[in-house]
């Protein structure tokens, strides 16, 4: 289980934007999302194409170290932020739900009465029976659309979505859009599978890119009755990592 980074910041997206948060980012993802077009050269000089968390999603191309429960517990303590929510991100953090250290970490957080938020693509069904602590967690579901470049079969798991909304402490959707009307059709198709609160976010990994897409996405949110979420961390710190 690779640990990509951890940091104390504010939640920049979705229903809990603005909340003080400790982010713990794990490596590995079951999607590549080449359609988002973020390009990065790995140490091997291989060019990677994917999303704005490409190092986490394609962590096998980098020299990240394995982590364990003891290290993860000490990370939370080291940030000394008892009021912060804990955001488990990636990549796709649910890839690790069967890992013993991950399970111990989640149990520790719940026992400490920490508010735990998963940032998930919604393609993996949480095992609420084997790991009941998941029922105390919140899920921000960034279900991918056609603009990700992934097939519908890979990016939409109806059973997982229904299970998350039925069993978790709370769940909502946050969709990354370029501002095209056709993207709303896709969102409505997902809501027909499993309804839920929707936050629309502009596509972009930098301030300049957000300047182009944000007004279009905001207009779509107003037109179709959805919530709009800016990406505060990008507005404040541009494409800087670890914030």
C-alpha cells in the first residue's frame, strides 16, 4: 500500500469545501482517465497521460514507499488538528479496503471519532459487512464521464453506487466537466441509476484552465438546478502539489 502524500489543508471541492482537512493520499487506481489530458514524465522518461492526480493513479511509475498502520496513525497525530476531517484519497482508496493496515487505520479513525471522507470514483463496492467502520464514513463520488476517456462499463458500477448511498454515513456526487451540454445528459443517466446530491466542478489542473471552464460549468449548474463547486486549492495555489 503506497503512501503518496499527506498534508493539512482545506477541502477544496464538493459539499464540504472550505473544511479544515487532513489529506492522506494512497497510490493505485483502476482507471487511467487519459481523456483529461494531464501529461507527466516519469523518472524512466516514460510519458504518462491521465488525471490531475496522475502520480497517485499511476504510482507504479514512481518510487513511493509502502506504508503501515503505525505510520498512518502517527501522521494523523503529527498534524495536531483534532477538528479536521480526514480525507482518504488517491488514486482510488477503496482498492485497499482488504489491506490489514488500511483496515486498522480506518478502525482507529472511527474509534477516535474522526469524520472520515473517502474520495472515490464509485467503481468499487465497499465491503460494509466485512469492514463495518465504512458505514461511519462519507463518500465524495467523482464518477467519471465520457470526457475521461474510459468506457461506460469501466467507469459506472450501478451496484457500487447503490450500496454506497444505502449504507454510508453520507454520499454525494462531484462531476468534473468541460462545460459541454452533453455532459449533463450523462449525469442524468447516472442519477437515474442512483439519485443523489450533485456538485459540478470545472475541468482544469491550473488557474488558467479554470478561468476558461469555470464560467461555462457554473452556467450549466444554474441552468439545470445543480450545485456548483469551484476548486479552491487550485485558485489559491495553482498546480502546486501537497496543498
